[in-house]
C-alpha cells in the first residue's frame, strides 16, 4: 500500500504536469497562430487606413489643379493674378504650380529655380504621350516619381481643362499642373506608420500607360511577406506594403513559453487573461470595420447591422428615418480645402449626437451624407426637434475667420409612410431632395405625392441657367467702395457690345459704375443705396440710367436689383437690366 501511494506521489504529478504541458503546448500554439493572424489583420486594416490617408494627401495636390481649373472655367479661359492665386494655394509639399494653355507651360509659381519647366508638354519626348492621353481622354493624370532639380523626388499632376465656344462645343484649353514633393506630401502618414512600429513601401505605376510599379518611398529595403493595399488615383495604381518592424511573431519567444510551462499553477489565470485579450482585440477589430474613422459614427456597414438588429428586436415599433447632408459641400472643399471640409463633417456629427442623444442610431453614408434612425418615435413626436436641429447655426474656421454652413434634412416614418422598413431611408432621401428643390437649408417630411424623379431637377448647372436666361443679368459686390463685377451672362455681354465675358470685364474694368453714363453715376448709386437702406421694397431696388456700351453709345435701361448675402463673397447685388426701348415696344 505504501509502495502504491509512494509511486502515485510522483506518477500523478508527472501525469498532471505532462497533461498540463500538452494542454499548455496546444494553447500556446493556438495563441501564437491567433496572435499572428491578429497582427496581420490589424496590419491589413492599418494598411487600408493609411493608404486612404495617403490618397487623401495626394488629393490635396489634385485639389490645387481643380481650384485653378475652376477659376479658368469661370473666367472663360482667363486667369488674372496667377502668382497671387498660386501663392495662396502652395505649401511646403508643393514644388510648383503651373498652367499650360494649349499644352505649353507659360506660368510657373514660384518662378525662381523652375525656369526649365516651361516646355511644350504635348510634344515633349518624355511627357508628350501621357499628356496627349490626358488631353484626349479628359483624365487628370499623375506622372512620376522623378528627380527634381531642386533635390528630392516629385510627381506631376496634370488636369486637362475644357471650355465651351460660342456654339456650345467643348474645346481643349490646356492643363492646370501641380508638382508635388514625395514623400513630403504624406509625411504625416509615414510618421504615423513609423510611430506605430511599421515598415512600409509605397509604389505606383509611372503613368496610366504602364503597369510597371516604381517605388516612391520606403522605410526598409527588405520586407518579409508584407500585407499590401492598392488604390487607383488619376489613372495610376498605388500599392502600399506594410509589415511590423519586429516581424509577424513579435512578442512570442521561447522564454515566455518556458515561464508559462514552469508556472503551470497560473495556467488558468493566464488562459483567462489571453481569452480576455483576444476578445478585446476581436471587439476592436469589429469596431474598426463598422465605424467611420473621421466622425466616430457608424459607417454604412455598421449602420445597416445596427438597424437590422433593432428591426429584429422591435418589428412593430414605429421609428423615424432621417437623411441629411451639407448644402454646397463641394464648394466648401473647393474653396477652403478638404481639411476644412473634414472639420465641417466632424462638427455636424457632434451636433447630431447633441441634438438626438437618446434612442438614436447614427451613421455616415460617405462624403457629406448622414443617416439617422430615431427609434420608438413618430414624425409628429420629433418634428420640432428636427426643425430646430436643421436651423441650428453651424460653422467652421478658416484662417482665423468663422464661416457658416447649412444642412438639408429629409425624414419619413415607419410604418406610417411605408410598411417595408427597408424603404424607410429611401423615402427620407426623396424628402431630402424635395427640400433641396425648395431652396435647401430646410427639413422636409416625406409626402406620398412626392415624385421620385424630381431629384433629377437638381442637375441644372448655373451655367445652363444663366446661358439661357431671357434677360441681361449680372452680379456685383454690394459695397459702396468696391462695386466689383463678379459675373455677367452672355445676354448682358452681348448687350454691352462685347464678344465674350473677358472682353466685357476688360471694357468695364470690373466695375458696375463704369456701365453708367458719367453724369448719372453719383445719382444712380445714391438712389440704389437709399432704396436698400429704407427697405421700402424689401431687399430690392429700381433705378433708371443710361447704359454705356463699348462703342460709346448710351441706351436708357431699367435696373431691377436685389441685395443678397453670399456665404463666400459677403453682400452682393443680383441685377436684371432691361432696355427701356424694348419695354416700350413690347409692353407699350
């Protein structure tokens, strides 16, 4: 008996130890494999995230060419004060900003050190083929990387610009160009990757005409089985490769395994801790896959999952679906930049949380479009709340100055407006665009008589409307000291005896005063401001004067003006000019 007990005293511990080691070995092996997969999954998400950030960084350079393009198109092929405009747009990541009418670079900012850049792009040996491809396919292209004479590497962004002639036919005007410095332009993204312990390599195809990748920047020469994420931009393919600096099995070592094996007594607590860590990491990965990084709201995938779960648990409960977006958001991005646009999106997201703190599901569809579900509510319950939210002041800061922006909101109710929950947000979207057709900056509840095709009516561009407006029309600054003309339609240009807007601006010297006969100028301006200040006709004014044409002849006209506040130019006058002789002939 004693022998049997004595034997078991060492056999049982050996068996327990052996069994424990077997279990531990299995758990350790599983943990190593799980950790490897987890690290790789997190690395893949980071590669995707930072690739998108790099694409956003590169879009900064594209945005510069689009801003110059917008000025050229709005001025019908002219760009005055190019150096001043370029100076406002350029920063340390931009080597130079250029324009190339007919494909020939004529202006470069800064000029110093960039004289060699004034070349004929269309016929240049190295740049001709891709420039012609850009011109013929109306495609903004990137070419490079290539060595800069000033040192470092650069990528050329060329944006083809097209205008319309008097017959309404498009023709190629030339290129707007930005030379960006790489990797300077995405230095923040590169630094973030380094801070998080990653090696990286960024490559791109030299141009849309080749599939061969060229390395733009890298933090290490050799990378072992890196994860990669590809994205398309300006006809080129970009590839970001990422891997941890410490390798895929970082944190796993023999010493740790030996310690765990020796300290078998804490096996259960160690396993519990590992499970908890793995579960936390799983939740973090799930959150990354369902959350919008910029605003912290659900992304489209996360929103749909949350809304589906709510419907599953509350199939008969009423709810209100809301669709909203920022009015003229593209203009905010174009004028003030994507960083300011992101600020506006973040401000809007925060205001959604503040205005609807309880029983709400928030989501960002993408761009400036947001979605909201108010659970357990009807439209009548939340009508005043939605209207107050829509009318709230919203602003962003740009160069120390506050600018206001507005939103449009559409909403619908389940099951009052539809018994199919999947159609709820579609009806809210219909209401949103119905509101936009009624003037924007307002909320609109869905009505059953809404026409789903009315959304197409938003497709009328300002140029279409002003070109076909049956009257002479112009816009100028409502400032007694500065009456700069901002816009005139073709009807007014023709009436003034000019062939195009450029000739009209040159003739009028950009001043509304110069269109008035000299002996009437002071009286006309005095009358306009007296009417505006008296508010007798609201924001309208009416005045007669003799309009001075380019050939020196004068014609009596009736001026019907209205003062309007513009978010981007301050107060401006919208003016309709009517020839008195024509009024007499047609209206007696």
